[in-house]
């Protein structure tokens, strides 16, 4: 009652209380400041710096070995020797020693500070007779740094009373390593640098449950959390996830907290060594809470409501009231007695009422710190929930620091207010067991584990990573096989068959009329009617399915089925009475003996219909038409899909003289000089040659690259290549923790379309995990990153090999025509080229490198080979 009756005390308590609506606003501002810090565009102006830490993985329990840790604290250096046993981190063995720092060292030369730290390391190691094998060291450096690697960090600015010269802007890892080398400890390597917040997060991740957020409320305050690496625009890494050090102590330096600052806060700031800076930290950090209380008491004493009759001059002395005393005064049971003894020690003569009012002020200051921390934490949790597109985030938060450990009420307020401000998140607060020391050992151990894994992964993927020299060699080999394929004598021994198509020209725009087209190249085939007029091309088409039984039955049944579908289409289109010229796209290796005569060399793509290989497919079609008494069928041209693609794009671009398919299979055709096509009589003009390059390598010329061309490039095989690599990684314990993956043993379970999905820039890693979970693969974030890397390696190799083949084609055309520079268009079709997010870009980039004297334009064929077949008939 006595408190309630005093308006001045009430006003002070009200000023130090932040209502819930205001806390919501603070949370919103923090979120905005975090986004600013994450973006490359706005990072430089951001107060909440959101610094990348290059910590990209959590402990998985397999970490083992001896680790050294050095922790730079407010007034001492702590050294630790941590032995991990690879037992799930259940029982790490820890020895440590504390070395008190001489008072002047925090204000002196940087060199003296690092020399002191290195001497502590030497004394510590001497005391435990450590072995002389390579000893990795983790360095806890609780100041704001700009990291570019785990072991490379420039100090941005000192805080917490440190101001050593010649350190800001320098790499502190290098400074420590040099000081250690000076002590002749050449076997000690600084492997990782982190701040205390990151150390706390890793310490709290050791019990088998990952901790993805950490909060330190100590002398200063800070937080960190795991974000998807692609959000951290200031880091070079874009895959996986990364721990972000928010450096939220500077939140409010741009004035965003001015509406909650009290006159007491303003005075604390003016008296500090860095006025206007670290505004959030000065509201929350334990270095400042005693000072806020002191200024509040000074004001109330001046207003004659405290310490009446006592001289209060002592309260004008900086730091006479310590935060530790404030925390003791808050205590419900002994707080009043503690208040009395603290005040009497200052020479004051407090009454019972004074002690009560001082306790209330202390509680208000500490409670405010807790609610503001909760607003910051709620901002981080909501950001994580939104960026992961979750309805509910369930997460562990590691917490450390004098305020959190020392004051139960602080913990309770932090937990409950965070829940109010971020109701969509369930956060479990985990107190840090051993501050940051163990966490630093963990970061170091994880870094070593990842380095070993990286070496093994690189070794496994090395054969798939082709150098420029490798690709130039493939280009030269392709060119060699093309020459052999064109020669009358050498054609039979060439793996690249270079089949004449009898297509002698590309469209010139004068073609007119109505045509039927048939496009057979896989399990589905299309029947089309194509009308070519002056104002363009109009088409109608229908897709028909070929059942597996028909694909693998007799040739008679297959061609009967095709004729039945053509008749069905003509009936629907009211074309039964007309005899229209038909262009037949037949996407299997054939030897053409004329424009309407093509002998099937072999089935591919799962077809195996009997009685067809060695036969003229046009004749087989005509015989089926007779059997079905369908007399109005006039086949004038048979083309493969590559030629159809070239012709279809040639209608839109007269420079299109190459057709390329990269889909289930791969192939290319191009316009060759007639004089070089030795399998056909005549030297005048040009003819389109179907390379059938999918078989390139079948004679062993690609043995150093493992397989035939098609099996390295085409969509039918890429998923299988990835599956076999993943199995090898599991076997080497590099993926899915080495656990057996029965589903991964199934052939074709990993489809090529998964590569396109997994490599999509729009897809976050959590969605990659979902794709893997559908395959019953329990993938961690790290697993998802590795699976994506495997997919990228396989698809990049496919694109580069395709570029090497195309480079051989365009260079040959250029030399044929005696040109210094060739400008040519490639008509392209195929799901891999069209659907994969990066294939076309990688192909074009590599082609530019391998054929610098050719300007190659790529034109996607939209209605592909059907329209092309009609155009061949029209031409």
C-alpha cells in the first residue's frame, strides 16, 4: 500500500514496464531488422548484423578424439581439454583450468592479449603432459566478427570493456595462431572460431536432441540460430544450413527503441564508453542493469521519496551498485535483507519502505530485460517458422548467462512471454551445462568430421568431375568417330553411325498444304493433322498409349495397333475420305535408304517387338494398313525425332541446321555437305545426317569416362547413376549415417525427374528432405545437401558431355564451309533439356568454351517432332 500511494515510484515502475502490445511491436521491429541484416542489399545499413558463422552442421554423435578449447572471458581465459569417445557424446571427458587476466591487458596492445592467451595454452598443456600429435583448437571469442570461413574472422568491434589496439579489422584466428607458434606449439592448429552464443547452442546439442537456437544473457547479450544457407546472403555457401550470429546487442542503434527508453537508460548510455551504440544490450545485458537501477534510485532520491535524511552523493558514482547485488535484492525471501546490507554498505540509512521500493525497482529492471529478451527470441522463432513454411515450429533453445542462471523469475518471464509473442512456436529452453567450452569442442569436432567426410566424398565423385582437357578429348574423339561414320569403308566400324536421312533442305517458308504426321518415340505416340498456310501452321493432335504387352509382343501387333489409332484419329477429325501425305517420325536407330525407306537397326527405350529389326518400318506400316483395309495412307517421309525437331524449328528460324534431343535418350542431326556423305551418291548441296551419337563410346573410345554417351547423358540413366552413387556413400558411412536403405536397392526407384526437383533453386532443403522421405530415406539436413551435390555433379557432367559432342558438330560444320566464324541455330527438344533447372545453361556455357569460333543459338521445339515430320513431307 505504501508503494501504491507514491506517484513518483509508480511513474518509475511504469516507465520500466513494457506492455504486451509494445513487446509485439518490438518483436516486429526485430524481425524487420533481422531481414535487413540477412539481405545482401541492406546488410551494410543493418544494426542487427546477422553474421554467417560457417557452422553448417550439428553433432551426430560419431565425433571422437582429443580437442583443445580456449575461451576468452570478461576477466579470465579458460582452457579446456575435451575427449570425445564417439559414443553419441554421452560422456565427454573434460579437464579445464582458469587463468586470471592482468587488469591492464583488456585495454593494452592486441599482441599482448594474444600472447597471454597462447601462454595460457602452453602452461595448460604442460600441466597435463599432452601428446605431441596434431591438436585441433576451438577458440571462443565473444565479440562481433565478420567471418568468411570457420577459421577466418575479422573483428568488427570490441565491446564488454575490451579495447585492445591493432585488432579491429584483423583476422583474430591468424593473430592467435601466430601467438601459439611463437610459443613453439607447432602441433596446435586453430580449426574453428565461434562466439559464446554458438558455443552454447552446440553444448545444448550434445544430448542427442539438436538445439537450433541459443541465447546468452550475460554481461552482454546475443543470440544465434540455424537458418537455411540460401537465406544468409552474406555467405558464399548456398546449400545446406548455417548458424547465424544475430549480434542483436546493436538492435535499436538506429532509434527504433527510442519509444521504450527511460531517462535512466539515456544516462547509462551517455556515461558508457560507446554512447549511442549497443542500445538493446544496454537494456538487457547484466553489465548495465545495476547502472539502470542506480540512475532510477538517484532520480527518486532527488524527488525526495527515497533515503530521506541520508546523503545520496554516493549514488552519483558509476558502478557502485553491481548487477549481482540487484539479483540478490530481487530474491523473495532474503531480498529485503540483501537490499538493506547493499544500501548500508554505500553509507545510506534505508528505512523498511526504502528497501521495499528499491526491491521493486530492481525487479522492474530485471523483468524488463527478460521481456525484451523474449521479444527478440520470439522474432527469431517466428522467422524460423515462416521461412521453413511450417504451421508449427518445435525447437530447442540453449540458454546461458548470469541473468538466466541466477534468477528464476527471469527464466519464467522469458518462457511465458516468448509463448505469448510467438504462439505458433513451441520452444523448450535448455540451460547450458558447461557454458561454451564443450560447445566449442563440439564445433571443432564437427568441423574435423566434415573435413574428413569432404575428402571421402570428393574422392568418390572425382571420376564424374570432368576437366576442360577431358572435355576437349571427348570433343576430339567424337569428331574422329563422325569422320569414320561418314566414310563408306569405315562406317561399319564407327560407333557414331552418321546415317543419311535423305532430307536435302530445311523449310524456306513457301510450303503449303494439309499433312498427317505420326510421332512414335516412346510409350506414348501422337497422331497429328498439320495445316501449313501463309499465315502459319495450325495443328490438331491426339496422344495414344502403347501398352507394354504390345511394345514387347510381335511387330505385327505393334503396327496393327498404330494403324488402329491413326484410323481412330482420322475418324474424329473427319479425315477418313481424304488421302493426305504422311510424315512418320520414328525415333529409333534406322538405316535410311530413301526418304520413305528406313531399316530398323535396333530397338531402344524398352521396345522389343519381334520381327522388326532389319525390316523397313514404312513397309511394316503399309502392310498393317492393308491388313486393316485402310487404303488412304500415303507415307512420303520417315524421319527421326532429331530431324523432326530441326525441321520444326527451321520453319521459325532459317538458320536452324542442327537438331538436338536430350530426353529419355539423346541424339543429334545436322546439315552435312553431300560430298562428305559417302554412303549416298552425289556431291551437290547438303543432306541432313542423323549422327545416332547415343552409341558413341560403344567401341571403347570412352572407357576412361566409363560408359556409352547415351548412358552418361540421357534422362533414362541419370537417376540410376545417382542411385548407385548414393548406395556407395551409404556403404562408406557418409550418408544416412550408414544405415541400410532397402528401398534404395530397387532399380529405377530414384527417377531422373528427382534431379530436376532437387536441383531447383526455388526448393528449400526441407522439401528435398520430403522427397527423400517419400523414398523412405530418413535424411538429415546434411544428407539433403549431399544428395543435392550428387545430383548436381551427375547432371553437370551430362550437360558438359553433351556440349563436347555438340562442339564437335558445330566445329565440323564451320570447317566444312571454310568460315572463320559460324552462326547457327540448334533446335532442341527433350525433357532433360526443358525441365532440368540448369542443364541448358551448363550446356550453352560449356559449348561456348569448347567452340569459341561458333555463335550458337538454341531454339526450343515446342511441338516437336510431329510438326517436323509434316514439314519434311511438305519440303
